[in-house]
């Protein structure tokens, strides 16, 4: 086969990607390697270019149609229907951007970056900022406090140091409704849409450029909704139905999924690097949850997130096929759970604070709600 500089560059990039994941920040040696779990899944990585293109076009078309319906439909019931439908459509667009961020949606890094940047606009996420947090913080340091950024539990001492309002807010976030407000306030507003040195450590020009892309998209939406508006009240109603309500639905959906993906009475968190490893983060700290098929339709990788962490280059439509193999190879080390409403409430009740020294979950009074988790990892 003839030498291709582009192919060589892609291969070097993957070597560098894996090097960063395994070695960044002093993680030079881990007890186990995740490679044996990834190798049998190699055949599931490629995705048909035609399917990827069709999915991207269909998702964009559906989003635009629902946006127009939410803003301009002649009947309020139809506007409301389109508004509610926009939430899952934004989530689908985000899911496409997510696969593009892992370079599993299309062939070629540049094309994935272009499609990912466009697909992240409906959820108002600057693409480069999201990649920084998702790939280089969350995937690289899953469940390692001060490096991971998503659903990091407070210790009892941190909770007690908060004022009355801060404690009430912490409690509200870990409720069925509050998961969406958490994503809106802590993740989207606190990190994604407002990059600063305190959160990204090193400012890059692309972060600012992508923020302006998001701002331009929002201004374009507002300009469209202003067309033919009878007055400020009519314009405000269009903004509510076509932008605000769908975005709140999306935030709740992604908050719900992300909470269940990494929060469970059997899932540990770590404050000390020497107790944590990349393998433990991907295999032991991610929940593989059996959920009804209708939930997968709306929440995409809910129930297959453990597979995604073990091999993030598999596109989301193939995660279910990969799940059976992963469970067969690593099921004894994974956290396996069947979702029910009762189990969901149990997770919310038990996973409130975390004892980083004793490695167990606590309630808000500091009482243990789980067994000690570190011995399970050492003997698993």
C-alpha cells in the first residue's frame, strides 16, 4: 500500500491521544491496560459515510422544521408540540457532535471538527471548549476529583462549609428535577459558555472564536423570530417556545443521563491520584445500565455509557452491539444495573456526599449509605 502522509498523521494523532490519556499528569504506569477490551471492538469503529451524512442532514432538517414550527405555527398546540420536540432534537444534534469529537462520526479529523462545530450550535456549546472538558478532562480523568468536572460529589466538610443557600442548592441539584438545573448552571453557564483561565487553565484563540460562533447562531435565531412579530409580547412568546423551553428540556435530558452514567452506590470517586488509574476510571467508574428501548431512543447512550468509555471511537448507533462483548469480557469489574423508577430514586437518596478517605457514599448528615468501595476494586 502506498505511503500516505495523511494516514501517517492520523496514526500519530491516535498514538498521541492514547499517550495523553494514559500518561498525562504523571500516570506513567497502570496495573491493567484497557487495550485487550478495545481490540475485539475494532470492527465496530468504522461508520458508513452515507449513513453519517444522512443522519447529520436529517437531524439538521428536523431541527430547523421544529424551530420554525415552534416560532411560527398558526396554532398554539402545534407550537407547543414543536417546542417539546426540539428538546430531543437538540440532544440528537449534540450526540452527533459528541461522536464527531471522538472522530467516530465521519472519516477525517477536519470533517469531524466542521460537522461537530455545526452540530453543537443548537445546544449553544462552543465546540473546542466542549472537547477540552469532555475529552481531556472527563474521559482522561474519569471520576478523579479536581480533573473530572461532571457530577463531582462534595465531601461532608465541603458541604458543611457552604452557607444555607449553597447547601440547599447542592441538595436540589441531586433531585429528579434538579439534574437539569445543575447542567444549565454548573456545566453550561459555569464552564462551557464562559471559558476563562480559572476553568480552562490556558486560554486559546479557538475558544473565543467558537463562543462567537454560538453567539452568532443565537443572534440569527432571534433575528428570524423577530420577522413579522406583532409586538414585544409575541416576540417573547416565540423566543420562549423556540429557544428557551427546548434548551431547558435539553439541559434536563443531558443532566439526567450524565448523572446516571457516573453516579451509583457502587461507583467510587477519587481525590488522590495514587489511588486512581485510567483503567479504573473507564471500567469501574462508569455505569452500564439496562434501560427500556424507548429511553435509548430519547437519551441515545444511556445504558451503554460503560461501553463508550471503554472504546469512545464506536459511534453511538453501534454501542448496543458492543455492549454484549464488553459485559462478557469485563462484566465482573463493571457496575451493572437495571433502571427502574425505584432504583433511580434509590441512587438519588444514597449518592449525595462522598467520603474520599473511607471511599463510601454518605447522606447529608454524614451517615454511610454504601459499603467501602476501594476493597472491591482491589479484589475485582
